[in-house]
C-alpha cells in the first residue's frame, strides 16, 4: 500500500466516523439543551440554546394537539427521524415566551 492510498483510507475512515458520531452527538446536545428550557423563556433564548428548529410551524400542525394560548411551535427532530421518531417540541405564546415544552418518541 502506498502512502497516498493510506491517506485516502484514513480520510474515508474519518468521514465514516463523523457520519456515525454526528447524529449521536446531536441527540445528546438536544437532550441537554431541552432540559435547560423552562416556561417563560424567550424565543431568542430557545434559539440560542437549541439552535435552529427542524420545523417552525403553527401550533399543532406537526403532531396535532395545541397548547392553550400557543401561537408558534418549534419542532426539533432526531437526525434519523422518522426512522427514530424522537421529537422535542417548544410552544410559544404571542409575545414569544415559552408556554409549554414536551418530548415525544412518536408522532
């Protein structure tokens, strides 16, 4: 095996590891960030803490059901969704404050 072939093998191995580890680390990040949220946190704090949502919908449009007073809902999904149906949902009132947050493992 030449030095060039070995380098290509190392790069391919690193890419495969990154593709496997990245979703696992994303789920751990979402779990940790979600646990930091509480009712009355601002929309900006949620974005800063959890990052950009997978879906930014009207309330109840993704999973059905609607929190009373909800005007916007962020949905964060497992990177392997829908095969791994794991979702973190944050609901906001009209002033952009968290009114509800819940975790579900099935839509």
